[in-house]
């Protein structure tokens, strides 16, 4: 298995609920830290909604492994941000048998 090229700097973010001032809650994304990654596109498709069309692309994002429970270990429900691009993490698993890397299966949606 080829060694990944971790050449993209991404922010790891998680959602948190904050009080919205009207008696309810709003979702706010909080940055946990910066990680280096190798981003590989997998597949894409376009879907039509009622008001807009969406382009959805799936990616494999390979990052350095971190122990379970560590704040630097990505989990499903978090996201990776590269400037204006957002990669929603759907699943995470080990990339190699030596447990040196993790692969995050991500989805990016863009309004067309």
C-alpha cells in the first residue's frame, strides 16, 4: 500500500448547540484543530431539489491516526474545512494494517 501524501491543511470541526436568545438552540461549528490530509475523489452526482440543484461528491480523506477518544481523531458527524470547502465526515476507519493512518469517508455538497 502506497504511503499517503499529507499535503492539504484542513480544520477539524464539530457541531455544538448554543443558546439562540429566543429560548431555543442553534448549531455552531467549533474548530478542534488543524490536521494534514491526502484528499482523493471517489464519485459524484447531481441532484435536483425544489429550489436548487446540488452537486454531491464523495471523497476519501486520509489523515494520521490518533488514539480513540483523542480530540485530534475525526469521528462521523464532524467535518473538515478547507477555506470555503466543507467535507462532512460520514465514517472513519483504519487505512493500513500498521494503524498509522485513518481514512475518513466524506461528502461535499455544492449548490449548482
